[in-house]
C-alpha cells in the first residue's frame, strides 16, 4: 500500500459516522474512540443516551414493586386508590426521573474529567463523549435486565447477585451486583476510550477509570453495611 493510500485510510478511520461509532464501540472500540480525537460528535450520542435513559426509567417505574410503593404512599396520605391515580403518579415519577436522568451523565463525566485534567489537556466534551459511548453498554444491560426480570417475574441481573437473597444478605448482594457483566464491559470500553481519545498511557487511563470505580465500591459497602444495622 502506498503512503498516499495509507494516509487516506487513516483519515477515513478518523472520520467515522455516528452509526459506525455505535457499532464499533462493541466490535472495535479502539478505532471508534480514535476517531473522536478530532470530532467528538456529542449531540447524536447524547440524544441516544437520553432515549435509553427514558426507556430504563419507564421500565423501572411500571413494575409491581413500584406500584406497591405508590399504593402505600396513597394510603399514608389518605387519598383514593384508583387505577387512574396510580398510573398518573407512576407516569409523573417516571417523567421526573427521566428528566433528572439525562442530566446525570453531565455530572458523572465532570467527575471523570476532574481526574483527566491532571494528566491530559483535552477538553470536557471528549470526556463526556467517552463516558456516553461506554455507558451505552451499561444502559443496554440495564434494559435487558428489566425486560428479562419482568418476563421471569423476578429481579434479574447479569451478575452473581442473582444467586444471593437480597433481603437476608443485602451487603453480599450489593457487592456481587458490582460484578455485573455489562458494568465491567462498560469500564473496559471506557478505559480504551481514555487511552485513545485523550491519548493517555496505560497507567493514566487505569487511574482515571479506577478511582471512581473504587469510590463506588467503598460507597456500596458502607451504605449496605449501614442498612444491616
């Protein structure tokens, strides 16, 4: 291959469309994130993320557990319990949850970027895009868990927590739930994203992904331990 053709291939590799990036984040994440160095293309992936968040929130809202919580709330406030009032509250709660849900990625990406700033001069927009593409995997896993759980009539998770009784051992359940396949896959993809888009070395990318993950583990253990007291 001539030098001219090689350069043309590299330029093409760095200007992937949104659809190509969505596919390659699963099949070839290194190439997908490399293409984001010059052109992060934020709007498309943020709209897709927002759509998935609303789907997740609405699937979570319309569950037997959520319905029971609404009935308990209506009983405590002395209001009439009707299908109309239950559905109205479920819809309202889902809508509010969805609105706040689409703002959460902005905050989470900012936390990651605070770490990035110590090791890279690239902007927040790229960090946000990395997080959105990587978190896409975790969101899909959450939606699949909700769909399968509804079909099976139980709580479903892609983790060893499936084999732990949450009511009798919430601490162990929470720790095992951290080993969710989709969550780990998402972290690996995010690690690749920081390496390729921010052009970090292995240590820097590992620190950027590892610190928030460690904080999450500590927070989960502490809050679950307190719940058992």
